[in-house]
C-alpha cells in the first residue's frame, strides 16, 4: 500500500464498537493485513490489531481514517525503544 505520510495531520483516535467495528483516525500507513492481524502506522506509533475475520472495510487516504471490521481480540502499540530500558519493571521496584 502506498505511504500516506503526506496527508493532512489529524488527531489519532480509536473507537471500538462492540468488538466488531474499529474506527482509527490519524493513520499514516497500512503496513500489512490478513484475516487475523492488521498493522497500521499512526502518529502515536505502530498499532497491531489482532482478531478473527478482520478486513479493512473502508480506507480514506486523504484523511487517514480506517474502518476495520471483524472480531477484535487485541490492540497493541509497538514502540521501538520508547518503553524499553536496561532494567525490567520488577528490577526497578526491587533495587
């Protein structure tokens, strides 16, 4: 899919309706998608959506809006290096 970084900047929002319709705004790129996983790049980082029978129902390239339909199981932001540290969470608690 063609890179959408030239679009007018719009705030990043996520709306999930009944675990079956996922509206995402502020999308800059759709990396990959299949029936179980959709990966989109947003202004807040890469978002990985997992579920069953997922499909991109609508895509507005100019506004950066995406509608994904299917049964949504999870949504996770993949931030490379942002939250990682040399110490784990529990190591920092128990110094």
